[in-house]
C-alpha cells in the first residue's frame, strides 16, 4: 500500500516535527497503517534534544512530492536473460500480449536490450531467405525440440552450426548436405542417417522415429538428437533455439529510472517513437517497462499537511500531490485541493494541542513518551505559554500530557529553552533553522525566528545576521526580510529588518536604528508580525 506522508512546513520547528510524528502514530493506531511521519528539512538542536529525551527518531526526509516513475502503474513483464531462446521470448511476449516489448538482461539483471514481436518477425523473414544457423547452444536446441541426445559425441558438443536441410527420401548420390556445415533433419531413414554421420555433419536430428542401435555405435563427430516433432516444425524450431541476445534491439535504447520525475519523462517520450521503455532501479537493474498510456493517469503521492497550509512553506511539488488532510493553527493561505478534504484549523497556540485533543476524541491515550513529546511541542510553540497565540486550551492540554508522562512543565520549559540557541553556529544556519516564506498581497518576504534566553548576546552578531539577510534577499528576490530574536525571559523580540523602512514604521509604529529595534511583548511571528503586515497591505 502506498504511504500517506504526514509533514509539517519547511525549516521545521519542534511543533511541526512532533505534530507529524504524533498524527501519523494516531492514524496508524486506529488501523490505517499507511501514514508515515516526514520532515522537510534539517531539524533544530532544540528538536533533536527533545526527540532524544523521549526516545524518538526524526521523521523521514521528504524532498519532493513531484510524481515519479515509481508512482506509475507501470508494467512488470518478465525480464529475459540474454541466453534464453527466441522461442521462450516469443512465449513471454504472447503471455504478456499487452506489453509491446520485453527487457533482455545480462546475468546480473542489468539491461542488455529489448525484444518485441517486430524483432522476431524480422528474424523469421531472414530465415526464409536461407540464413544459416550459427552457433546454436545444444542446451537451447534440446529445450525447444524437447529432444534427447542419442550418442556419446553429442554429449561433448556445446553448439552446432550449419545450413538446415530436411533430408527427403532420395538417392544417396543426390544428397544436399556436405560436411560440418549442415544440420540435417530426417525421419525413419537409416541409410540417410548413416550418410549424414559419415559426412560428419554438425548435427543430425531424427524426427518421430526410433534410431537404430547399430547406428549409435558408429564413430562420428556428429551430434545426434531425437525429437517428437515433425520435420517442418523442427526446421522452424531450430532457428528459434538461437539465443535472444542475437536479435534483440540494442541500439538507440532509452530507459528511465524509478526516481525520474514524470514531467521529465513526458518530455523525452514526446520526442521518441518507441512503444515502451525499460525502467531501472537505483542499482541499474530492470524492474519493469513504461508505455505512453501509463503517463496519462499517474498515481499521485498522498500527503497530510500539519502546522501549515501555505504552498510556499510546504513540500516542493505539492501541486502534483493529492492533499488528503490538513491540521493547522495558522491563518488560511493559498492551498487548493481538487476535491473536499478533512481540514481542521483551530485557534490555539500549537498544532500539537489539536492533535493531543484528537487522541482524547478517539479514546486513545498516548504512551508516556509520546505524551511527553506532545507536551514539549506545546511548551516550545507557546514559548512557555507566554506567546499571545497561547490559549487556555494549550495550558490544559500541556498539563494533561505532562501528567501522563510524569513531567513538570516548568522543568520541561527550562530544559527546552536553557540551551535553545547555540551561539557558536554560523549566522546563516541560525537564521535558516526556523525560517518561513510568506506571500502577502503582491509582497514576497522571509521571516526567521530565533528563540533564546539572552537576545542581547545574539545582538552582538547583528552585522553577521544583516549580511546573511542581504544575501538571502538577493538570492530569493524578497521585497523585505525580518529576523526575530525572541527572548523568553525578556518577553519580547529584537527585530532586524531589511526593506522599505516606511513600511516597517507603518506596520509596527516604531523607528529602526541600524535596521533594528526591540518590540516588548512581541514573541509570535504568526500572531504579532504577519498580521500587522497583512493589515497594512489589505
């Protein structure tokens, strides 16, 4: 069953990571068993410490939701070894008649070529023009003829070659075969068989007849084989014993890999005339074939969004995915879906609060470790309940989760924020740890937030931060950029700003000094910064 990924936003914070873990666990506990927690980037030191404390692994890294070849209902016909007979290849094509061509592989399973009815038909036409049979493995010949070797010499021969001749009843003087360059087919014709053995033809095939014991004892270099088939059928089957690697198409092959993206594949296929294409895995081994009609109705990846509902903050390629649910506590943004979905958006300070409540609604008590994880996410996202986004429900739910986990919230808050910032990290890493893009009206901006217990210490690196911000503005074409240095103890934030200072003054009613100011009581990006800009721009 294909997974349904549960993911938070890019540059994930603790609430985003924990919400993905907890919601996937909830749905799987209810019997779905297909939800997988995911993340859209590296996790912060704070989140690492919280996950380690409660013995959880980080969710899987999800790089894109673009449709890939692995998401298609491609064909999985048998992959033929290069040494199998043309007869076996034809049987496989008939058994998989809906597949235009079948891959041919080497001993390691790597692509060798492609075979289709067209290659076999071309070969059969060559045969009718008198083509000589070359180096046919005896094992192959015995297989297609359902034959048996009748003499000791035959057991010593690995391959036979020559012009295929049906020895019709005729005089010995008019025989049409001579020496090793012949594969002779005969019936109950002892004298004909004797002459062929005397001539030393490459192979004598006896059709639907007993071979006299006295002939078997004659010294000869001829391989003698018996078959239950008649002469005409035997003549055709001899050529079909040739290994398929001699007729398969090897020139101009185009193949795709499981990781290739659908739009890239469509571009290649639109310029190609092949009917189907081999698919390879990461080890270059053949796993299936792809035809044009597989591209018409791709199976889209499925995703649940938690802690966000804005495309700019979500997984790349989201427009090619199927959004099945959204659980969030932010403003409604620009996410669109092709059909109705389950959308839960509540006015609380943390998505973890909503998900913890869903456990209660379903009558399912989370484990002590998961309850501790949820409590930590609520404490982190509400900045120890000091954020203006915090509600009484956040308080109650955090207390309930803490009781289940056997924790004290004040100690948990101290654990989370006492080491919330590693000041020795590079400025760009600090800025991008909790970073979000926003589209408001015609404006595109980036807002980063660093939560700490000593913002004055961080402000000593103001020049470094502004330098990184200028670089990001240029690279990403932001109209403005804000860095919030949120101080848990001071209950406010230093704001570093790049952009039109008149806009900043109108939005926050304060003046900047060297691109910076301190806003007491401002600790929430969601509720105290973005709404100000949204109101200003309508």
